[in-house]
C-alpha cells in the first residue's frame, strides 16, 4: 500500500485491480486512516482519471449490500444534490415524487463542509429513525414506495469511511472523489434513473458553471458507463435557497411550503418543481415537460405531497407535533434589523459558517449538533430595506448561541448596491 500511495502521489494512474485492492483494504481496516488521507490528498492534487473514477465508484458500490431493482411496483428514481446553503429540496421532492407515482429510495448524507445534510435535518425530528436496516428499507419501498435514510455500515462501507475523512482533511471539492462518493451510494438504491442537482455559486462547492459542468459531465459519464440513466440540472447557490438555514428551521419551512404552494418561497418552489419534473420525464411517467410539470403542480396544490410528507415521518417513527412543542419550549430567538438603507445581499457562505459556529453544524468530526440553531430570513437578496426593517430571526437553544448567531448574521447581510444573482435554473443536460 505504501508503494501504491507513493505512485499516486507522483501522479501515476491506478489500475482497476489496484483500486479494488485499496477499497477492500479501506473496508476491512487493512488500510489505515493515515493511508486513506494520503490517497485523498493525492487524488485532489493530481486528480483521478475517468477510468479511475469509474473503477472507484463500482468498487465501493460492490463492497457492500444494495437494494435490487424492482422492489416497488413503480419505477425507482432518486435525486441527489451536491449540497448548498439552505438546500432543503429533498424534503419536499421525495413526497412530491411519490405522490406523482414514482418510487423514491433516498439514501442521504450528513453535513459535509459548510453544507447542511438531509440526514441531520430529518434527525431534528424527535424519534425519526434514519439508520434503517436493509430489510426495513425494502419493506418501506415495497409497501409505501419510498424511504429517506442514512447510509448505514452495510451500504458502500468504504465510502462511509472516506466521506468523513474528506471533511476532516480538506479534500471535499475534488470532482472524481465527489462523483465516486455520490454514485457508489446511489447505485446501491436499485434505481431506474437519477437526477443530479449540481449547485453553482458562492455557497456551493463549485463556484463557477465551468467547474460545475466538469462535475456534471463526470457524474453523467460514470452513470452512463454503469447503465444508469442520469439527467444533470445546474441550479444557483449564489444566495441561500429558501427562507431558512439550519436543521429544524429547514424542516419547518419544507412542511409549510408543502402545506401551501402559494406561500412557498418562489426560488425553492421553482427548483423543486424542475427537479421532480425531470424525475418524471426520466421514468417516462410523463412524456412532455408540460405534462410532467402539471403532475407536480397537482400533487402539490391538492395536498397529496403534504400528506405524504407527514406519512413518511410517522412511518419512520418521527413525532412532528412533539418536536414543535419541544422547539417552542427550548428555543431562544433574536431579531436582526437593518441599520441603513439600500438593497441587501446575503452571503451564503458567511451564513453557513455562522450557523455552524453557533452549534448548528460540525466544526470537526464527532461534534454534536444543536438542531434548533438556525436562521429564518424575513427579506432576501435583492430586497430593498430601510433602517429598522427586520432582516431575519435567528434561533438557538441558549441565549449565548442566539446572540453569537445574531452578531455573525449582521456581517453576512450586506446593504448597498444590488449584486448580480444567477438565475435559479442555470442549465440542464438530459441523457442521450
């Protein structure tokens, strides 16, 4: 292994057999954490080739258990996001897609770097079980056409280990590593199709469209080689998505958005509708974009998706009403107000780091998250303000935490000349 790592450090390409050897060693413990970290850093410095990325993806997928196709009577299509600030789309998308007639076996991750994780958000609901066994996942998929779970030790175990080390070693952004991490888990879901939401902008890992398209092309190429139809959608992360950032506050926003289409944040609504539309097209549940979009709108406005949201939470042991009461009892809130006139610009990275520092995310592996730390925006980027206008409400489980977040948020919201913000849907690539 030392010789393999030395060659990778010097820019050599590993063969498929060498990658399989490495992944097996990561899984069974023969490869140490130090050696894993050395591989990750070498991969970031020298990059992985397309062949290496595909080999790493398939080796990690095969080195664990996975769901077979056809468990549900419906076609199984999932969505995955590369992560962004306030990205709560999965919380709306899964019940929407199920209400539209798809099966959605969604295996999600925890927070990585500055981005919040779907698993952390869902675990803010008291009692909600995310560590589902393979048998439990199969039963939910067979009987209810979907579940939302964390990647357990049974699924892509090598990626589980490398995933946490990437966060700790500053090796998150590499295209090959991201591709292999995402697809090794997604290919364990028994999917008939995948829609990738690649985030672009200041609050994303990929800051420019060129960087994002490198990743999107990598994911699409590896998925195609594995026989998985994949649509790639590029969406903006120049400003937080939706009205909230933080685990429980994002759950609340998602629930309220599904309860009322008209009152849902327009940007969050547009991105969610676009992604579910692409899922329906990929599964041929609808044959035109217009028809697919109409199905999504109907599932939303009829209340079917809202009912499915609560049914999913209940099926996995979550106590929604109990969490509402617990949050009300424990949460301390402070208002952030404008001190001058102008147009506001919200820095998504600064908001994310502020929420993390106040206890709403992990600064290091093993940190405990305070689920009630969060920000609920009253106004957003592009809105005009005058002195005294409410900009946001911050919350936490302690006066000190809420005050710290309040002060940090003042620095994250700039008031002055308007800044250019990218459109919500930047680009889209459907499979050939």
